[in-house]
C-alpha cells in the first residue's frame, strides 16, 4: 500500500509541481454564501416519494422553493431535490434525511441561488426532536468556526425551512437546516481544483494547513476523518503553486455535537466521542506553537460563536463553550500539550 501511495504522489507532484505554501487569495463567494443572514425558505413538493427514497440510485424530484425578497415580494424557484448521505440516510433512519438541491438549468438570476449548481442541505433528521435540531445548529457553527481560522474551508448558510407536502399527507413543519458550499465553488473561490479519486498521503498536503486542520479536529473532538482514506475530507490543489489542501466536512460525530449515535472506532481506545484524540502527524514544537497561536488569536470569536448564538438552547450553548474552554486550557498547560499532541501524534513513516 505504501508503494502505491508513493507512486501516486510522484505522479501527482509531477502534475502540480513542488510547492512551498498555499497563499492564493480567495476570489469571493457566490451570493448564497457571501451572506450570513438567516434564509427563510419554503420547500413545496410531494414529500413522500422524496423522503422514502433511500436506494442506491436515487432520482431527482421536482419541487418549488419560495422565499421573500428584502422588499417583501414572494419569489418562487423551481428546483430538483434528491436524498443524499450515508449514515444519516440509511442507518440512522432520519424522518427527513439530508437533501441536495439541483439548480442546474433553473433560472436563478437575481435570487440568493444565482450561480449555484448542486447544493447540499443538512436537515434536522427527526421530526419533533428539539435535540436533533440543536445538533444541526452545532454542526453549522463548527463549519463557521473553521471559516474563522482559514478561507480554505466550506462555507455554510443557515436556513429556516418550512416543508410543505403538496399531496397533503404530512402537515407543514418548520425546522433549522443549513446549506453547504459546493466542492467546485470552494475550489473556485480559492483558485484551485478538487482532486477526486487520487490517494494523497497526509504528509504531501500543505504542512501548515494540515496541522491547523488536525488541531481543529482535536478541538471539536472529531475522530471521524482521514486524509489518506478521503473520509470526510476533500483534497484541493491550489493552482497558483500546486499546494494540496485538505478540506474537512461532516462534523456530526464530533464530541462538541455529542450525537447519541456517534460512537468512536473501538481501535482508537476512546470511551466516548467527547474524549479528544489528536490524529495528526508529528510536528516540531515550533510548528505546533504556530498553530496554537492561531487558535489563541481566534479564541474570543470561537467561543462567542457558540456562547452567543441566538438559536442555540442556553444549556447547549454553555456546554459547547465549556468544551472549547477545556481545549484552550489544555493548550495553556505544557504537560497537557506534550501528552495530547507530541505523545499521540502519528509518525510520518507510519503512512
């Protein structure tokens, strides 16, 4: 396996060139993700065939999105909707599974969805469950937290979505959800391109940003990721200098969220997802200190993001902020840093 990875890396580096750093300047978001304001939407469709669609080959279903403009006018957009996902779609049995909107071929000029193709929607999963909805909000805030640390990240947009069943089999319900920036839009914004189907060794990725990402995963208590396996990671090559950047996503198994279905891999030896484990590669003390400094600089904004978010239940907000505070307390303790980072990091030769 290691020989296969080496060959792939050699070919990849021949394509993109050797690189010292990733310093491309973002070119700006599409209108949907350039705004953090809550987006009020109504999704009208025959919901039964959509929500029950859990097969491997899932068709797109017609639907109508409705929203109000800033002037109060009602605007309708025809859209295609299909279910998506893996665990939340199949094993968790969500009443409302994750969805994907497809705007390709749809007139969207002058709407928040102008320039969009396909967009992922993270839903509340279980009807009538305030706890699940709170977890959606926490996961949304995790994306926002990573946005505070780097532009090499997926942007998100919070939505309050009303589901209307045009067949009248279900009563209308309104829940929070959030939209995730498309892979190609992240790449375009950062002057890069997504690499699909290419095995990348973590040590081939941009060293500083990979360290930042690994420390971030530790901060939120997430062990459900892997660069080499491309598990909940997209790899992007920055066109300016060929740097490879790991883009993390899908944070519902993070300890900060603490979903009841989230169980750590038994091989990791963790008692629960709330227990943190650093899964990044070993770095020098100076490299770790540089990454930690970035987190310290953003600490007020990171903790305020969760503590002051108006839609989080106060108890959930306080628990989230306390979980982050424990991370920063550990960074201020040299013994804790040696034990958690230097003592648990992966050696590069382990591949």
